[in-house]
C-alpha cells in the first residue's frame, strides 16, 4: 500500500524466498492472496500501489450496492440462450496500470464460475461474465477485493471524484508547461538573435532564469512520461515514452551541465516546448475519450428513480421492481421507466437522449415506448413488456461499456510495431554515440544530434492515434444513435461486401400500414384483436391496431375468455386457445391447409391478395391484406450502400410479388430480392454467400430472422427488434431511422482511413526527420516542435470523426 512499516510489526509474507514485513494484517492478507494465486510477478510490473485496507473499508458502502437485488435487476444482463449466464460492467477503484489489469484478470480466471473477465486500465472498467449456478457478483467482488481493488457500480461518487481530480491534474500540468514555454522563449530569443554577440553576464542570467522555469516542467509536468517509461522498462517493454523520457533527461541534464560550466548550448526551451505540445496532444486525446465516456454515462442515468405503478399493486416503485405486464402511469414531462407498449390513445415522446433527434416522436396506442424517453403529451399508461435487466438502456449500457473495454486487433498490432520502432530508434541513437566517440567528435558536436534523434522520432501515430480513432468512432456512433458490441465489429464492417435486409419491419414499417380484411366476417375483429395482441411482430401490431379501430367503429362488444397455450412461431405466426378453440393467425400454410375441403373455393382468389390469415380449428376464416410501403429513408440508404461499394439484398417471408414491388421501389436488383423465405432458408442464403467468399452484414428485427442474424459476419438489430435480437446483435440502432446502416459503415471506413493516414504520415515523417536529425541538420528545438506537432496532428486527424 506504500505506507511505512512499523518497527515492531509481526505481520510477514514470504516473497521470492525472503520474509517481507507488512504494515498491517489487511496488507498481509492481500499480499498472501496475490502470491498464492501465482501472480507474484505483479510486484515487479506495477507502477503504483494498490488500495490500502483503510481505503477499501471506506469504499465498502458503495461496494454493497453489488449485493442489492434491485441494483442487480437494473444492471446485470442475463443471456436468453443460457439461463445460468449473466454479465455486467463495473468500475474498478485502484486500477492504475496494465499490471493491475493483468492481476485482476488472472485472479478471476482462477475463480470458479467466472466465464470471462476483461479489465481495461485506461477506462478503469471490468467486464465480467459468470455462471450464476456456481458463483455470484458479491463473491467476485470479494475475490477482487482480496488483492487490493474495489469493484463499484459505474458512476459511484469515489470513481467520479478521482476522475475529476485526474482531469484537473492533467490540465495543471499542461498549464505549467505552456506558461514555462512562453517565458523561456522570451529568454532564449535574444540568444538566438545575437548569438555570440550577447554579453556573457546577460547570457548567464537568461540561462539561469530558463533553468529555474524548466525545473517545474521536469519535476511536475513531465512526470507522466517518466512514470510510463519506467513502468515499461520494468515490464521489459518499449513504448513511445521511453525515447521521449531519454530525450528529455539528456537534454535537461546536458543543459544543466552547460549552464554550470558556462560552455556549450542549453536546450531548456526545447524541453519545455516539447512537454507542452505533447501534453496538449494527450489532453485532446483524453477529451475525446471523455466524450465517449460521457455518452456512456448518459445511458446509465436516463431512468427515473421511481415509477408510478397503476396495476397490479398501485404505488410508487423502483423501476427495477417492475414486472412484465405491469401498467405504469407516466405524467407529462416524466421519463418512461421501462420498455413497454402504449395503452393510451397517443402521445409524443422526446427521445433525443437516445437518438440525438430533437424532434418529438409521435406514438399511437399499441406502439413501443422506450425507457428513458420523456413524455411530452398528457399523462399516459404503459404496459411493461420487457424485463428491466434486458431493457433498452441495460443492453445499450452493456454494449457501450463492452465496446470501450475491447481492444481492436489493429491497436494491438500497432503497439507491437511501435515497440519495434522504438527499439530501432534506441539502436540508431546508440550507434550515433558510438560512431561519434570512435571518430573523436567532441561531445558538444554530437550531443545535439543525439537529443534531436530521440526527440524527433514519432511513434505516436501507432501508440496514440489508433486508440483515439477508435474512441472517436465509438463516440460518433453513440451520438448518432448507434451502439456496437465490440471492437471487432468495426474491423469486420470495413470488409463487408453484401448487406442483406429483412423486408417487414426493416425496409418497411408495417406498424403504420393499412390493413384490410379481404375476406371474412366483420364480427371476427374482436377475435383477431385478441390473437394479434399475443405477438410483438410488426404485422401483428398493425393488425391489432386496425382491429381495435374496427371494434370501436362497429360497436362490437365481444370479450373472449382468458387464452391458453399462446405461442409465437418464428416465421409463421401466433397460435392460441380461446374457449377450447384452436386459433391461428399467420401465414396461409401455417393457419390451414389450402387444399383442405374446408378452405372454401370462393376465397381462393381473394387469398392471393392476402399476407396474413386467420383460422379457427384449422378452418380458414379470414384473410388480411397489408399494404406496407418502404420507409421514407430506405431508398436513400440503399443508394448510399451501393455508393460505399456494398451489394444490397432483400430476404423476406412475404409473397414474392410484394417483395418484387418493394425491391423495384428501392432499386434492389431483382435477382437479389427473394420472397417466401423461411428463417432456415434465409440462413442458407447467407451461408451460400459466405461460402463464395462474400462478407455479409444482416439487418433485421429478429422476429423471424434470429438464425440469419447469428449466421452473418456482422448483424444489426433495428430499433423495433425483438429482445433476443437486441441481446445477440453486433450493432443496435437506437432510433427507428434506417440511416444508421449507412452511418455505421461510413464511420468504420472513415476510422480505417484515418488510421491509414496516420500510419502513412508517421512513416513519411520519420523517414525524412530521422536522417536529418542524425546528420545534425535539425536542432533539438526544431525536433521537439516537429515531434510534438506530429503527435498533435494525428490526434486532431482522428478527432475529425467527431465533426
């Protein structure tokens, strides 16, 4: 913990064959747990001490929230396909370096029941997945706490205080370096102008003032570079901060020697300017990361503290206590507490927190409302239809945190290349020193070249611009209402060749389509309404809405008894039992046998016009035509997909003539619009494309296409997607507009383009700058400005994604 050890201590731990004294029993227990876990090398690699026992104890009240069932219901996501699997993302207090992250991952890997643990030192987050039948979150937190770290809910007060403290400290370092640079340039400028003509006393006074101003820069502002370099060297790694630190130290102490002996050149101005510009680049990088974090934090704070439940038990309750089929009342100006369906006639919602769209969204009865949205109309009632732990906000928070925790493969590759590049620079520097000494060159002649080589090199495009571009891409996508699940998704998007769309609910919005009963008795509308209400499919929503209108207009008063054995059949329809009768609503081959004698001949012609049918005990009783038209933005999205070099497809379970009509309206090639596809056939089609070398992105709502979403290389769930699709999709649109399909592709391509630009710039810059610096043609001041400006350039280039 870094605290002094009392002289009369009796707490000891054996480390590397030696007895080490501990300051207290708490630190003894933590150290013993680390060593017993086989992680003793942590002590060689860490850059800072872990939390002491007292600090851990002070954080205990916040850690207790992890044991709260109400908090768990809100923030822990369950896996629909594995009932015993759960996952969440937590903040880690005490996580300061890569060694800490490695230790936490190693400890949890040895914990029974933990399926996956991924710690990120830069975001101070832990993504953990576990088997609830074997362990629980409290046990996991206790295990991490045993080695000196605290797991806390994201947004906890201690975490936020530390984050703000770090931001203020970084700004102070930048301010001191900037102020020092400005002052030192005032003192250095006369020497640059006058050269040898400057009076010795004046020169000595100027250099003394420069030295005094540079000391705070070296001692305070440049500390992050020294700490990072020391940490990397202890881990036997090379990074950008190693040559940076060497260049600063050599330039500073060489200047001190020149000042003390009144010989040679001083480089105090180079040191201060270099630190200031490089800190400026990193400050901009931190602001980009903070912008991403702020967007993620908004997702976790958009749910109201209480919900006003109307039934079954009226009263104010916490949102995470709401159950499916609970009815809640949302007053004017209040936030929706959980995902559900609108029971009131209509209202308008402000979804700007989620979609970024400032215009209100009109919602009619039976349509979906999203938790966190603000009700702009009069008080409304909403029926909850999704468990809180699987709601939109819970899923989005998990997606955003997981994506931020992930590390793209190209960033890991850049780190490896950066290490090789840094080693090469150090070898060049060493060779330059050896050759100069062997040739008898005076130190005053070769020292500026050595400093210039160390300072002028710029591996920043590898170690800084990659993570910055990725963070900027995540922030841009979240601000555009698009959430991605992991870093690999952005990488795969750049190689997608074909984009496959589902029709109903994706390219079209049937919830607002015109529904007509082509054949059947009008008295069947109440029965139709009862069956359609059992499904959340967009077609069923449209039918139920029309049925309610017909019931009201015709003053039909028929109320069926409670339904039994209701079941949704993917790609087919919904079935239920009412008063002993088997009722089916869906595709013709699902509800009845067309060749059956009970299928009346007079309906045969009308059936060809229908999309959905109703049967009672196998007898075809009604058929419905649904005139769904393309979404307003669908044509422009398809056009943009083509401009991006992607080939659009449409796979649908609807009749082929309807699919052809939609494809023609959207300019999708006729041979790439296939109708009457079952979910299995959609999956086979995508599999065939992949087998021929195509990389496929599937866009759907998950009601009938969950298998094909899983089959595709990249899957996207639209705003109205089924809960399973939201849980499994790689990308989730936070707004009903389909433009996100093109947006996410464009951002991924742009991120890759910016990364390539940064790499090209770094290569060109270093190929030119290093030989000139080694030849002594670049002064340390110019080298420091060049390298820091290069760092700033690549960071600003990555930040263009945020425009």
